[in-house]
C-alpha cells in the first residue's frame, strides 16, 4: 500500500541511463532500451525494505537459446531401441521440466506439419479440380436436358440400351482412358507453371501409372527435405544448393514422365477407337438424333466418372490428414532430480587432491623452465651435443695453494680428484701429436684462468712438461691465477717484436712444480687483434711444441672478442668453460656456432663452480679469483662488458 518509488539505472556499452518512476498500484510497466519491464505482485507477501535494491541481468533471446542448447543432452538408451533420454541442466527445477515438455510438444508439431504438407497440397489441388469438373458436368447435364426437350425424346436410355450392349466393353475402356488423360492433362498444366517449381506436386489424385506416381513421390520428398534444411540454414548452404539442384533435375524428370504417360494414353485411346470401329458402325445407323444424344451422354458419363473419382480422393486425403500420429511418444514424464547435479562435490574434492599433488611438481618444473642460467650437466646437454668433460666443484671453502690454484700434489680431496678426472678425459680425447689446449668461455667471470691454471698444475704433477700461455692479452689474468706480478712482460711483447726479443726471456718456471712453466700475457697492446693474427704466433707455437709436452692457452671470452677465434688456428683442442648458476643459457648456446662452423678440431666443455652441497641455491663466486674486465685506457678493452657477478 502507498507509493512505490523506482529508480532504474542501466548501461549500454559505455553509456549510462537512469530514470525515476512512482507507482500507486501494481502491475506497473517501465519502458527501457532493453524492452518493457513489468512489475507485478508476488504470490506471497515479501517484506521489502525502504532502500531495497535488485540487480537483474537481461539477456538476448539468442543468448538464452544458446545457453539452453549447451545444457541440453539427448542420448539413446541403447543401439537397439528408438528410445531417447532428454535431460537439461537448469538452476530452477520447474523451469527445466517445462522446457523439456515444451520441446517435445514443438518437435511433434513440426514433424506433423512436415508430414501433412503433401496431403494439404493434394487437397488444394483436388478442390480446385472438383470446381472445374463440377461446372463442366453441370453444363453437360443442361445440354442433355435441352437435347431431350428439342428432340421430343422421353426414354432415350431404354432405346439406346440395346445398341450399347455390345459396346459396353469399349465404353468402359474408353471412359477409363479418357479419365486418366484428363488427370494427366491437369497434372501437365500444373507442372508447366514456373511458380510451381520447388513446390509440392499433388500425387494422390487417382493416377494409375506407377512410374509417374513414383517420380512425383521422389520429387516431393526432395522438396520436403529442402524446406526442412532451410529452417536451420540459408539457400547458399552447400547442402541446400545440392538439394535444390536435385529438385530441378527431378522436376524435369516429372515433366518428361507426364509427357510420356500422356502420349501413351493417347496411343491407347486410338487403339481402343480402332478396335471399336465395328460397334461404331452399328451406332451410326441409328437416327441422327439418337447418335447426337449418345455423344452427349458419353461426355456426361466421362465428366461424372471423373467427378466421382475426385470426390473419393478428397475423402481419402481428408482421412490421411486426420490420422497423422506424433513422431515422438512420451514414455516417462519429465521430472527433476532430487539432488543437484552441479556443483559436483566429489569432483571438486578429486580436483583439489590432484592440484595438491600436481601443483608442487608443476612449480618445480616451471622454476627449472624459467631459469635462464646453467645449473648442471643436464642443462648443458639440453643446449648442445658437445661432450662434457667434467663438473668441477665449488672451492669457496678451500684455501688456495697460491693465487687460485686449488690442486695439491698427493692429495685426494674432491677438487684434486675432479681435475685428475678432467686431465684423464683431455688426454683421452687428444690424438697423437696433439698437445695445444685452448681454454675459453662465453663471457668474463666463468673461470677460464682457474681451469687453465689447475689443469696445467695437474698435468705438471703427472710429470708432463707443461707451458701455460696468457693468450688473453687484452686483460691478462694469469697473474691472479698464479699469484705473480701483473707487470710481467710476456707474449704480447714477443709478438710485437719477434726479431728483437728472445722468447725464453719471457718464460719462467712456477714454484709449484719444475715441470710447470708460465708465459704471461705481457703488456696490453693497442692492437690485440692484429697482433695475434700475425704469422709470428704460428712460428712461436711451432717452436714451443718441440719443447713442451702440453701447452695451455688462457684466452679471452670467445663470445665477446675475435681474438680467441683467431688464436684457435694454432690449437688442437678447445675447452669451453661455463659456470654453474652464472653462465646465461643464451650466451652458452654460442658453443653450437663453434661446433657447426668447425672452428676447432676437437671441442669439449667443462662445468665450473658446481655446489654439490646446495646445487639449487644462488651464491657468489667463491674461488677468490673473480675480476672485472675493463681498463682506464683510452682505447678500452673492447669486450663492451663489465662483470656484475663479482665476488662479494
């Protein structure tokens, strides 16, 4: 009771609308952009607060229909029956039941309409012909009455009966043929009209020719199929186009068959007339008035027979229309389940269990997948097919012998054993006469000098006369590895003036072993690339090969400068160093370029700084030999890189 104030607000796209209404009674109608909204009284009293707010979602009929179609399920009970189960998921029980009942009702109605379309077309055709034949029969009856009145004849049937007895067979056949001719002519005129192409052709009109009836039935079946397809498709649909083409072809067949049947009936009529010539000669002797009457009576009989035939067919067609049965019969009424089908609590629990089991595995997998730095041998083997010689352990907790040399003589710790294993692998891969090892990496800070120094010491402890050359003349690093003065002269000074200097003056023996000799990098030159490209390098290496068992070249990162690739011409084997939890996978992939281009005779890789105790953790470099590349010289170092992972 009282006044109902309504504030209507809604949005269409980005545009908002707001209207105010006041109603004294219900039902109330509110127009909107979405349609007309009607407010009615509830069946039960509902307590509504003063500021009651209701949010309504308005969906288009097409969207609602798609939703119902998505939730609808139709399945056969078995392959041997024609019984189907129809079910639908809906949040309101009664609405779901009403939907299924209405769906079955509309299905039966559409099926019945489809079946009755032929019968209805036939009924229309018969009614049209009955009107025409009725008028013709009435005209013939008037002509008979007029003839009797003019001729003064009262019992012409009795008088003509005797003359017609012998002609009865002829009359029967003649009448039948003429009836069929009339029906076929009616059908020919119907088919000849262009507007009837693609429409139902009346078939149950008394035709006795089986072939013609069969062709018409086949044509009608195609027309019905096309109308059914057009309910859910357009005329451009390939299936509809195919059926339309078949209809045109079958329509031409119907026309040809009608013409053929009509021609056959005409021939048969002529044959009957010829056979009855003897009977006609007897009738011709009758008085002219009687002959005229018989001719009129014959036309009357033909019209009457055709009229009766059409009346019979109309009744038969009416029975067909009234006897149409539903395609589908409801075996069990629609009903709603007592328990909701969604949400499925058991499925939710199962999914939660699966997520609990799979989520940690997925997280671990994604963590490994998203890591962009090399961790272990598996990462290396996924990137390249180059063989891995060894995984060198982290030496953060180990005190170096000198500089960054960790290998000690006659010790069996993990570090010593790792370099012994590396030494064994290297010697196994080197062929007879090969003795020059080049050590490089993708970028600074990966441990090239560390690996070079410790491998050289391990070879020296084996009794092999070994020379280490500081071939990284841009940033000599052997001084840190072996703990000597950085200002030492070395290979750069010799290559700059091979004629005016003696190579032996730059080589000194390491205090670690009398078998270990060192040739430092020397003074940083302004033209390092041109220096290592000179022929003096080949001459120097040929001389050193005769003096040492093994020569190790500590070079610059090959992925950053061209020096190492140029020096590679004098090496027998390249050891490509990467560092665990330091080397980016993308940078390390450059090793595949070297492999594909066959830059070195033998190519292998070493994984440095592997923390076996805590492999997955992040840590700084622990050997104490980390350094940054770059100088204060005007020409710069040339790597374009400054290591950001220096030891903390």
